[in-house]
């Protein structure tokens, strides 16, 4: 799999992927940043292999994770175009207007994931996942002794199964919540989760958990 981005969420998702035995390539506009993260992960995590890449590095990737803030993921998908053919694209972003932290930065009736899917080349499935997990919790994989839930939305069933397998092998609990349009609710819910951190004193260490 390829992760586009080398920030804290890339670190968290790569940690889970490596624990699950997946090989990981890291791509970032700063090769030095990608190389530094790869070096850290080699020291911290046993499992699959991790390496930085100068190239687009998506042509033969089964999964391409856009570990990028909004709207960078949309721009990357448009730029990569047909290079993503054969890959499952995973959008993890929350399109929050960080200038005001008062609203989502996409129009009502859509989502970042749906806008990314609209930019993707024909036949490239887009799945929403990992947006309701914080980076620090992904690194540990658990909160309060329980595995993280990874809520997954998408219109391609095989693509969702691939993302669910990635989550499950990394020790997380994948939950299919429906078609890609459910990303609207996932993004809005995580915005609330983020906005509540300071008020509730959670320090970005909480998790969304669905209990039977």
C-alpha cells in the first residue's frame, strides 16, 4: 500500500498497516520528511517493510491512503488520474474550516469523500475510513482497553472489504456503515468529536466506539 503524506495520521495508519504485515510506501512533497518517518517506523514497529519513495508510487498499490488535509486529497487524485487505476483510494480527511473551527469546508449535501470521488478517474473506488480516529490512538490501536472502531463508507463492496482487512489485520475493528454518501455524517460527527476535545478535556485521546 501507499500512503500519501508523512504527518501524524500517516504515522498512525502506517503503524497499523505494518503491524498487520502490510508493506508501506510513503510519498510526500518533502522526500526528507517521508524518509524520516520511514526510519522512525522501522525502529518502532515490527511487521511489514516501509520505505519512502520519490515517485508517485501508486501504479501497483492495492490501497492508496490520502493522509492529507482537505482539499489536498482532491488535488492529488486529480493529478494522479489514471495512475490510480487498480487501486482503492482511502480518504481519511475531515474538511474542517480551521480558520474559524466553526464549520465544515464543503457545501451542505456533500462530503470531502464524495468530492474526491468525483475527481477520481473512472473505475477508481473511493472509500471513507479512519477519519473518526485520532493519530495518537491509531499508534496504540486501543482506547480504554478496547480496539478502535474504523467506520467505513463506500459504494464498492470489494474496495470496502480491502480496507476492512487492512484495519482488522492491524488490530482494529472495521464497521461498514454504508454507501459513500454516509461520509457526510462521518465527517460531521468527527467535527463534533474534534470540537469537544478542549471542552471535555480529552486531549485528542478519545475514540468513537459503537457498542451493541
